[in-house]
C-alpha cells in the first residue's frame, strides 16, 4: 500500500460551486489527499489569492455506541 498519493510537484486546489483556490503550506507531507475528498480548511488568504493552510480535517462518522442484545433501538 502506498503511504502518499501526491508528490512535492503537485498543486492542491480547494474547489466549490464558486470556483477554485490554490492551497499552500506544508500539506503534502502530512496527509493522504486524493481528488474528491471532503475537507474543512483553516488558513489565511494571501494577497495572490492563495490560502496558507494551518490545519484541516476530514468528514468522519460520529462515535458509535455498541448495541446491547435484547434491547430495541
């Protein structure tokens, strides 16, 4: 299994209905990013229109409670 799906030459873009913006910062070495990933980004927009990424998080399921046999949900 590959540990990374990106290289240092790749450019990361955040895209929504209004357009795209380039993400900068040390984001390629710490995370596995692939096309179509839903992500929340915390950062600062720079003069050139890029976002300097400070942190980001991915969508996930909430914690699940175990089902106890014999009880109805």
